C-alpha cells in the first residue's frame, strides 16, 4: 500500500511540474502577445541579418586627450566602482575646447560604404554624460553656448545616412557618471531625464533603424558571446518596459540591443567573435585598434585579422560592428580609412559569401567557418592547409568552385568530404570555396 501511495504521489508530482511548465509557457506566450514592443518582428530583423557589417563610432571631446571615452573620467562611478585618470572637472570641461572643424558627415558615410558596411551606430551619449546631439534637457552637449563648435553632429550624420541609404543607429548609455541624480536618492529624476533624451533621439532625426544601449552589468551565460547584458532587476532600474513601449511607438521598425535590462532583439559580445549560435541573433562589437576612442599611434589590426573577424562573425551566425575613433578635428585617421577601404575591396570580390547569408550549416572548424545562402554553402578557409576535411552534412555536393569560378577538387570519405586547394589559388586572407548543394 505504501509503495502504491508513493507511486501515486510521484505521478501527481510529475503532473504538477508539467502543469507548472505549461502555465509558464502560456504566460510567456501571453506576455509576447500583450507586450509586442519588447521584440522586433522577424521581418524587421531581416535587413540587419542580411547586412552583416556595420560601422561603430566612439567619439567625443575626450579625443582631445587621446584617452578612453567615459572610462578615463575621474570621480565617482556610481554603480560600478573605480575611477579614471583625468580629474572629473577637467574631463567635464573638455567640450569647451572641442572644435572638430573637419567633421564631414558625408565623408564618414562614404568611408563606411567604401568599406562595404551597411549601417552605422554613433555614440549620441556615452557614460561621461556628454550629448553629441542637440538635446533640450541638458546644456552639457555639442550645441551648448559654451561649445566652440555648436553644430548638431548626430543630426548631420542622420541627414547624410538618409540621403545615402545607409541604415542609422544611435548608441546611448543609460549609465551617466556625471548626472547628479544617477543612482542617487533621486534616481527617478534621472530616469525621466534618460527617457526624455531617448524620446528626442527617436523623434528629431527621421527614421532610426537601431538603438544600441550600453549598460555595464555582465553575467556569465551560454550563448553567442559568453556573457549577457540583460537582467530583469536591472530593467526596473531603467523602467525599460515603458521605455521600449515609447521607442517602438515612435520608431515601429527599430531594432534594440540587449543592454538596457531586457533581452530585446539581439546579443552583443564585446571585443571577441561570438560563439556559434543560430537560434538567437547576435553582433560582435570589436575595435579596429585597441581603444574605442581615438588614441595616437594606437595598434591597428592587420587586414587579414579584420577580414577573418568578419568571416568568423558571419560563420558563427552573427554580425560585425567594427569600431573606429575619429580624431579631435573630426576626421577618421587615414590609416584606419585605408584599412576599411581594403576590406571593401575584398568584399567586392567575396561579398556574396557574407551578405545575405546565415551561419553554418557546418559549425566552426579548425580550418575556418561556413556560411549559407540558398543552394550554396561557402567555406571560409582561414588556414594554410593544402586540404581540409568537411564533416558530413545532410546535403549532396554537386559542384565546388572558388569565387572566381575555378573548379576545386573534392573527394568523399566515410566522415565527410576532403577539399583540396592549390597554393596558386589561395587568397592571403580568406580562401572562399562555394559548394553548390542539394
């Protein structure tokens, strides 16, 4: 009798767990239906997943010192700890001397397009609190009467993007180490300030395709980058649900990243290529040099490293947001421009293996990665091996060629296929083999 009772109790426990699970699933589905503003639609995500490559720009008065934006500011970092090397008073007054007379939004857009980039994300406000646009709720801005420049840089960039067809995004930091109300007893006043600023960005500059928030809390996770930047408790700090509802109401087709306390539309692994993940969109944000903001004589990545970073991002199922830091005069450093244009030259020949593709179907291998589009699988061979082993896949290879049409030898094995590449046909950065499959 006792064993029988235990069996019944066990079954009831399993039923209770199943009911709890079903209730949770129904609740999540109801939330998705009741709060559609929390996620972009698959249709709105499509252009971004096809684009694969964007330009990130970190810039502000701190370029006068050549130190890191936000992080080099001294003073208290409420909610974080630590401090920077430039005294807060000195840092906060750099804008009075910041006069980037050589800034030309059209040239920036031309550089991005020459690099093969499809969108741009610009720092409208970093952790230092300085607004690179004409906000009406703060005088700490590029259009301040105390600013020798006085022009709305974000607005000029918006006009240049809309004119050229380049997609536009703004970076905005919910963190603000200068604002007196930030993470203080009057934090609610900061939230109003922050929401007002985001409303301005979503109202005053025409169509906005992306909002790239940058919170600071990082938690371990499995997934695209090994970290996550969202947390339900943190979302309450920013009143993020109400914020998202306002944003989507003003910009119905906008995409939002995962650094404002909510999961949002895509993950953002930083300074490394994300893990192989096809279930959830992601974008690696990586600098072309070492520092996000401009630094004199900073070490720049080689062309091979740049191209392989892009290929590995696409092959892993993600995008690459590649960062430059303009100089104090408003120009992007000539060496960085040259490197970006070299990437554009490579993409003119190999772009079909990047744009419009999805990661896989072959997970990253020791030799490189793969991308897929229609009935073509592109093998990005990032090593110097004379032959590579491609694991078995549920597709039949009908043909194998380099992007210039030269046929490539391949032979079946018990474990997959061996692809052979003659040395004379190798690309020095990324040898791409196109497999026609069915």
